[in-house]
């Protein structure tokens, strides 16, 4: 059975004046999991953290702290507990000030609610196991799916920060829907006038590799080290030999629907996107 310590902070007079912390400590001490429960004046201050470190020397297997907003103090409490070799995952901070003292004018109701919250935290710590913390190497490159204006800007931000970026787009060219629009709201600026320079920057950036006409088929791995499979559809044109003269387009006899122009005007079977 775990030995859990419970500390209740008076937070000056904010918590102490509305909650019976002495009675609360006595009730918490009756739990079979709680080895010791007591009050402290101001845990978030330097002397309070020193008291917490001394309290942890008693060899607790878990710690529950009733204090003010966990967002404000939780990291300091967990760091102090970790310094005494207690894993941060076995430290629970209960917000007694915002959840009890401030919202209840009746001291009895505030104390009863505080007991339920603290007791719940005790039961959670009692049922928890230390969460292992592993250090892993992070691959310093990113893959962005979708070559619209958002994907292009995201890719440029990453590439300009000095990281390798891969932009995968399922269409033959990047730009997305914005490149099909005439005006942008609210300025009514020409959309391609805004997007065009970004597309040029993306094509010239040495840290950015654009993979058009492709789709992601599988993703595996973990955060910081993903393995991604990308299926690149064939273009039937050798980019190393094509000089963009357009002669093949002129002689091609076959037309196909043009999704880019919403099928308003057909396009040749071979074309430059």
C-alpha cells in the first residue's frame, strides 16, 4: 500500500479563512493511504517550497497538494518533489482557491467540496504508477501534407528556420484553391498576386522539397521520428529531358476534362500544370 503525503496551503488568508484546513487535514489523515496530512502557510513561496522539500524527506510514495491554481504552482511543486526522487506523475495538485474558496460563501460547503477533491486526488495517486520518462532523438525535418496557401506558408516557415521540409501535394502543382480565386476578402487584392511570390519562394528554397502529384499512404513511428510512405503518381514525362517548349501539347490530339477550371475548358492529355 502506498504512503501518500497531503499538504494543504492556507494561501495567506484566502483559503484558510473559508476552508477548515485543520479539520480537512484530520479527515484526509483517516485514509489508509495517507501517512501524514498537514497545513502550510504559503507553499508557493521560497520558505514554502523548502518546507515541501523537508516534508518529502519522510519517504512518501505519492504527494497531494491542496493550494491555488495548478497552472500557477504545479510545475514548481513537481520540480521540488522530483528533487526528492518522487516522479512528477505521482504528484497531484488540487485547486482549492478557485474551485472552493472563491465560489463558496459558506465555509462548510467549501470544506466539504475541498475534502471530496483532495480525497479524489489521493485515490488517483494511490491507483497510479510512475510514468517512465524516456529521451529520444528527434528527426529535425518536417513533412507537410497539402500544398494550399496554408501548407506553402507552413513549409516556408519551417524551411526558413533552417530545417528540412517536404511538401506533399496530390495535385500536379501547388497553390490550392486560392490560386483559382480572383479576389481575396477583405482587401479585394488579387489572390495570385499574394500567393504567387510565396509559390516562387517555395520553388527556390533549398531546404524545401516539393513532391507534387503524390499522396501519403502510410504513417508509422512516434512523435519526433515518423516513417511516412508517399505514393508518387507517374507523369509519363522525364523532367530531366523536358525543356518546357510546349511542342508536345500542340501535337497532342486528345482532350480531357480540366478540374482546375471546373471543367469549363478542356485540357490536352499532356499539359503543363
